[in-house]
C-alpha cells in the first residue's frame, strides 16, 4: 500500500510516521521550501504523548519539552481552583513547534518528504487516487491524506466551498523570547476582563513563551506590539503581577506573531473512498483550548491503526470518519462552553472539563 500525505506540519508528519509503522509506503508533499512551523510554543496533552509513545518517539518528544500545568489565575493573582478535577487534567508538555517539526521530519525520514511541491487536485479511481501536483507532476497512491491545515486545498477539492472562516473578533498575539533580565519565577495563565486572557510559561531551554488572546476585540489599530500592550491592561488589577506587560514590552516587534483566528465549520464528511482529511484541514478549532495539535495527532494515530497493506481502504476511511466526526462534534460543544463562560471561574471549570474529557481514553478503539 502507498499513501500520499499533503502537508509537512505536525499532523502530516505524524501521519507519515504512523502509516510507515503500519507497513505503508509514504511520501509527504509540502509546498514550502523547508520544514517550518507557524507559531511558537505548543502544548501537548497526555493523549498526544501516548501516541508518540506508541510510535516509538515519546522520549525524544519529552526531551524537547517542559512539563507544565494549565491552571488559571484572575488579574489580582488569585488561583481559580477546580477541585472537582484532578492534577492530571491540568498537565501538559510545552514544546517549541519548530523543534517538534524537525524531530518528526527526522522520524518519518527526510528522504520521504518532497519540499517546494504543492498539491493541486486529485483524480479518484476505483483502485487508486492520482494526485496532481503544482509542478505539473502526478503521483499514484492507494490513499491521499489531506493534512494541509485550515486553508486546506485537499478539503476544497473534496468539499468545494468548505473554506476556513474568521472567528469574528478573535485575535491572538504571542512570542518566544530569549532569557532576559526579567525574572520569571513561575508559569502563569490569567483570565481577565473584556474577553482577554494571557500568560507566560518558561520553555525547556530557558526562553519564555508569552501569549495573549481576546474574544470580541474592537477594530485593531497600531502595531502588533501596541495591540498586545493595549489589551494586557485587562489582565492586571491592583496587587496583581505586571510581569506579562513587562515581557510584552521587552519583546522586539519582529518576534511578535499576530493571528486573526480562523475556524473550519463542521463538515458533512471527512472522506471519500480514497481521500481523507486529518488535523486542521478537517477541524481547525479556536486555540483558546490549546488542543488542536493534540487532537490532530489522534487523527494520525487512528489512520495508522486502520490502514494496512492489503486492507480495504474505503472501509478503513469510513471507520475513521465514523469515529472522528462524533468526537469533534463533542469537542466543539465543550470548546463553546469554555468560550462563552460568563466568569473567569466558569472559564477555568469548563476548561478543566474539556481537558478531562480529551485525555480520558475512549471505551474502545475503532476498527475497520
């Protein structure tokens, strides 16, 4: 069996590793000229780490990460406790996206990755799929995996008109900065007013990752740094720490990443007989739950379990879809509860409820 994977991001590379471990020949096409990652820090939850353990690279992933905990505080510095949930519901591993992408590229084998080669279209046949590439070439495979992100071209060909949409008024600012003379004694995540939340965490290599998000943001003005500083005031109250504001102020403008948050609306299907979507191409969600990559890694693992040399590809993809669509419908329901929580305390409680559900093993693994 041969698989073509479109996209050399975290989900595409993990899909390639999982499929190769299943005995499937894999080639990954990436339109960019190099393996790169959009973004800075990335949280991996226990379910993603279990996948990497299954794929034999768990220790390597942990070696480039720093164990962290997702507890929230209010702007005055008070802990928003969630006693109904255990410590394990708050723990995750913080890694740098680019370092993880490099690790995964090495694990899948860089000789199996074709850079500077984008996806254009596909022609599906009874026994194979012909992938057409932007350089004019073609590639025949038993299965095509679209892991090309929120702006997926594979999704557009599978479901014309199913495009990523803006999450109105939802913006994010973040950066990873080298160690400075600003002391960061602990990690801190803060829930404040005006739809703002943010915080900072120390990375495994001595740097600091800070982030700030806002729901229902007014129209943006100024530079990304000015925008972040304008909003950080909602995360500080009398007696509270000003450290987040200090970190933003100390960050060079060119290191600050700003994004209008984009979402992929619920799709009627994720597969055809020989084409399948995985990761953000199927279910790009708001980063306020910091779980998009973790959930996409689950997709990759499931494809590796269901597809096998000599197996029934349409049946495997149908089983994958039957498992994934209900799971993501529930994920979206829990995510919305977090987003629309009326108070910071309710936000913290709904967030812990989401992570508890996400890391709790499913009753049984689906099989084709």
